């Protein structure tokens, strides 16, 4: 059965170009096109496509507002096309938070060496996000956490344990109430959840490392905004993302989170309570010692499929921090992170994966879970709570 695709763009040239690529694949079919967001909303309602490709800048109604309207009334997987600029990055991140599942640069030459490679990537992305179409439901857009005041002082690190225990109690209470409400309508067998899953293992940690790809921006925001201001560990974040996007993404996370978030720079001292986002187009390494680590940014590498690459950073962390690492692999396409996670586990580190039901694309987490590397598979909404509990003795 062919997947039905609606192409939305105000450029007739781009509509034609994208449509030709899609129609060339026997598994896909362009059923129509729209020239602005308002027209897209109506055609999604009447034509019921399996996937929508959406431009951001359009007349009448832009892509962000169109995504909000579509996801509120007739949810469907949406792939955004974006310019590789700072403003384009900010708009794309807004579209992802509104409900779009993935994005690609409008200039295909920015993501591929030739037309064939670009065509294959577009087709692959459409097919991957199409798998989520049956799990989407109309819902209101969740409110973002209040921005952190720019002048708010950071609590003293000497109070870390008290802050973590307080945050843990609050998270446990909130999640317990949520699970109780959800369990009311579930069969008795589905309500059983081993108490051990919410207990810390007693292991000590010196680093939290999180790798992700497709669906990652929203997943990372979900996790990081729940961490307390005095979270005791430094955090390394690896998100597959173009160079023009990582700076804007780090700024966005920093404005929403209680912890500090920054785009990693060469020579950055690795400090507790700070998250370092690997810069797009580069590789993020660590050097020094576990108690005096520093960020090392190197060239992305011509032969590397991912820039940044989760395997590279996880592997570097294994050499410096050994087993004192909690690694989490979130939603994403492919298997990046599996080899690095295996290296971490060999050193005694703990590895978790996001569960299939809450992933946009169950590729990267599946890779570590299927290889027997992940100790547990956890729903996205529970990951922050589990991290706080597990690393309280960090």
C-alpha cells in the first residue's frame, strides 16, 4: 500500500522538486499540494494524508501555525523544511514543539553529496515518521516551563543532596498521581509495576550522557526541564542536528531549564549542573580526568555519517569516566550510540533506552535494547524521574 503524502510549499519549483522525488518511490504517492498553511489545514482534513511535508515561511498562514492547527484537529506526521539560518532554526524548533516530527534543510545540497543521496534521505524520513501516524491523537499544545530569570542566582552546590531529594519527592508524587489516574482504566495485569524500577541502584556517578536523533529536540526538552537546578552531575548531550541549529537549540533549552545548557566549545570545563550540547557538524570528545574533565571539539570527519556522533562521545566518556556514567539513548533513526554504549557498559556504566511506545522513531533505542546493552527501557515521561532518583548520590 502506498503512503499518501501532501506537499505544502508556496514555491512551485520546490513543490515540483519534492513531488518528483516522492513519486519516484513505489511506496509513496503525492496526493495533492498546498501553497500556504491555511490550505494545508483544509486539505489535511479532507484528504487525510499519511504524511505532510511542510515549509515554514508561507503567506496567509505560516508552517508553525499550520502545524498547531493540524495537530489540534487532525494529527498527522509532519516533516518540516527549513532554512539553515539562526532564525530558521528557531522557527523549526517551534514547529517541532508544536507537533512536527522531523525536519530537513530546504537546500538538499546541505545534507547530501548528490541528488540520489538527498532523494533517498527524504524518502527514508517520510517512511520513518509515517510509522507514527496511528499513535497520534488530537491534543492541546503543552505549556512550556516558565523561562528562568536571567539574574536568578544558582543555589550553592553544597546543598545538592537536599535539592535532589526535594525534587525526587516532587517528581515521585506527580508521577504516582499520573500513573494512578492512568491505571484506573487499565486491566489489572497492566497496572503491575515492580517497585524496584523506582529505586536507585546505589551506584555513584560522575557524568550523565544522553544521545538522540529524530524526535530528540522535544524529548530532550521533556527530560531536561524536569531536572532540578542543583542537579549534581555534568551532562553531555548529543543530538543529530545541523551546525546552524545547535546554538539556537542550546539557547532555547537554557531559557526553559533550571540547569544551565550551552553549546559546547573547545576547552569548556565540565562542571556539575551544566549540560553541554555537541555542536552540529563537529564531534564532541572529553579529555583530562573524571574530576577535571574538559570538552574537546574536533572536526566532524568526512567519513562519519553523523556529526555529531553519539558513538564518538560515548566512547570518549568511557575512556575518561569509566563506569561512572549513566547513559541514556532517546528516540532516533539508525543505530548510532550502540557501539559507544557497549563500550560504556564494558567499563561498568549503566545504559538506559527510551521505550518504543514513546519514541518518534524506535531506531537508536532499539539498537541498544536488542543488543542487550540497555538495562531498562523507559517511557519518555518517566525518564527524568528515574535519572534524578538514580543519580542522587552522584
